[in-house]
C-alpha cells in the first residue's frame, strides 16, 4: 500500500534553504511505497515567497527542480468538497485555521495524505490522515 505524504510550505522551505538536514534526510530515505507531494496551494505559496523577496535564478531553479521531482497535487472539486466540510467543522468546534492552512489541511484530507509540517496549528485539524514533523532539527 502506498503511503502519501503532503509537505507543508515550511517543510519544503527548510529543506530547500538547507536549514533542516533532518528533513532532507527523511525525503532522501523514502521507501518504495512512500510518495511525497505538495498541494498546488503550497507550490503557489513557495513561488510567491520567491517573488516577494526578489530571488534570483538559483533559488527559482532549485524550487523548479524540487517540484519537478515530486507530485504537485491539483485542487479539484473533491478538494473543494473536503474544504467546505473541514472549514465548517473547524469553525464549529472553535478551532479555525488560517486561510491557507485550511486549504492545505483540506487538500491533505481529500488526498488521504499524511501532512508533514512544523506548524503546530495543524494539531487541531480534525480529520487529517496523519501529521508528522520531519524537520526535527529546526
């Protein structure tokens, strides 16, 4: 059975910037039945971050190369359905997440993916198939 992981923006950022050797090592040690992905939302956040800081070609090429080696999962109607349910539930229990975190969590739920993040807000995300922290050295 294939195990799908969805990396959050902070995990990808730590790995690409060389801040987390632990995160990089975990990605390098993936088993045959493990697949790494990011949400299209995360990809957008990463591209925005590079644009905002006016990054050069080196960082842009590193991100392009990284995204080319993993699955970038598209946002579809199934994810939109999961988003509506997830957001309403989080608000009902008094634990809403930020707008982009809500989108990413709903995407992980719809994809059946274990979310990989250092963001503690996801501990309150009800319905995630799993939550792991790979950048343990940050």
